[in-house]
């Protein structure tokens, strides 16, 4: 499963996951984490991208098992 976490702006992070278990955990316990995009293949959801408030950074790093990616320019 692919997971990623990166900074969108000073107040929010973006999180991406393909793991259905992580999607369920975020939906159940983190009501302030909003889905930004849902990805489908053949009518089946394969991934979700979330908008994460800064205060949830530590929680998302732990759940996703990744660190915040540094922007490459």
C-alpha cells in the first residue's frame, strides 16, 4: 500500500493512502480531516487524499508510517 504525507501550505498537510484500513480509521476517529479527492478504478475506490490540519501532523505520521515529504523544486 502506498502512503504519502506532504505540506500544502503553512496551515495544512495533504495525506494520501491506498489502505482501506487507514481510510476507515481516519473516517472514524479524525472528523477534522477532510477528504479532498477519491480515486477510483473500474468503479472501485482505490485511494483517498485528505486535507489534514497542522495539529494532526504527528497522528498522521504515525498512522501512515511516513514522514512529511520535502517539496522539490
